[in-house]
C-alpha cells in the first residue's frame, strides 16, 4: 500500500482521500492500484454503503497524472508508462461500473487524471474553487482517462472545444453543462461530508439539501460560438472557421490552438467521434489504451513535457509542426488496434 492515497471505512462510507499535496494530488500507478484494491474489497462488503472521493491536506482536487514518469518512460522502453495507463484505465472503468453510489468532491483543480477519477462517479460536487480542464494537447497527449466517452456527451460541441484547446472552466460552468451534479460553496463541504458520514443512507438527500444555485456561467455565453466554430471534426475546418470569423473570441481560440500539438488535436477529435458512437465504456478505454501506447512512441509527448513541465520554456517544437503535416495515414496508424496480447482489459473481477 501507499500513503499517497488514504483508503479507509468510516461508518459505512468507503473513503478515498488523495494525499500528494506537493504534487496537487496527481495520480501515480501506486495510487491507482491502491484505489482499485480498496474498491474491489468494498464492492463485496455489505457494511460499505457508498464511496466518497476527495483530497486530504493541501489544495486539490487532482492535477492529473504523473506526467514526468510517463515522459521519462517514453524516452526509454515505454514499459512504465504503459503499466501506468493500464492500471489507471482499469480504475476509471471500475469507478464507472461500480454498483454502489460514489460521490466525488471536485474542490480545486480537476485536470487530466482528476477528471478520470471524478467523472465516473454518480455524484460530482463542484465549488467556486473548481478549475476543470483536459489540457493534454498542450503536452502532446490526448484527453484520455475516459475523455473519449465523457466529452462528446457534453452539450453541443463543448467537448470538442475542451479537448482541442485545453480550456479551463469553473464550477458554475461544470454544473450548467452536467460535469457536476451539484454545486455548493467550499466552506460547506466539511459539514456536508460529516453529515454523509453520520447518515450514509441519506447521501443523495444531503447533497440535494446543501446544493446551491451557482453564479452565472461564463461558458453559457460562449456556447453559440463554440457550437458554430468547433462544429467540424476536422482540425483544418475548425481553423478555417476561426480565421473567417474575424471576432476577438475566435482570434483567441486560434492563438490557443497554434500552441497545441496538431497531431494530438487530430487524435482527440477522432477519439471523441469514435467514443460518441460506442455503447460500452470498456470499449472506449480499450481504444484509449491503444492510442496511449502509440502516442507515447511519437515525438510530441516527450517534446511537450520538456517544454511545459521540465524546461518550462513553453515553446514546444511539434513534429509535424502543422496540421497539414499530420496525414490521415499517420492518424490511422495511431488508431491501429494493438496486438491481442497487448490490449487493455478490465479488472478480472469485471470481465465476463
């Protein structure tokens, strides 16, 4: 076990508390494995009525995954990175299919791996401190951990916009588009958690009784532009629409996209299109694992992490450098299925 995540039972509530405050609770393989172990044990324990996910000390909620580990592994033999994706995606799937109710308190930064640990939960609580994003295209990755399933199921083209640009949205935005099921002030959270721990059977009623009307959503005002300008599933069409618009908002989005990996924007747009057509979350995770195994072997991931995480010059040299340079054949190769013996599978308890 690891002290990077605390797993315990309190009065019928299985608690998962992320505990890497210096890393904003970013997930490691050990954390994912500990969460899987706890969830599987609690699944069969009649004394556990529900699951609560939050973070322990420091700011939170979860800033992603251990990107440095993934990039360093990608420079070598990719074995550690593939293992991380494998166990993390098993955790995402287990959370998604879990029979007992799960509530995730998305208080603070919710990015990448933090999205994957909260969006599968039945109840998702946002606050005024929530900052939600899938920023992977900025480091040469793609919005994984279930992004191919969740993002295309958001209203209109919000999912495509979030995936391509890595835009950050707040708690009010999350509530209005359904990423969050409840919104409440952060200063109420401890009392709400205490009430749930005291009366686990009343979890849903407690959340409803304490839910507040969020402030106006800035995202709502952007919806028409997002749906119109990000309507296409082709990056070139989106860029042409932004260029033709001539407005300030469109120009800002164009500038943002200029800094992202053209390869992984194209991967993300196709990922969302394929994920939207799937009917089984496991199929989506199988697709994303294949994408991850291919993408980490291409140059953009190592270069993106170098520019953003290691050197912090924020000047990645993408390869290919332009959308036109990213050919359909290149994207087809990234989406090619893995050999059967390398493919992702759910946890053994969930197979069959």
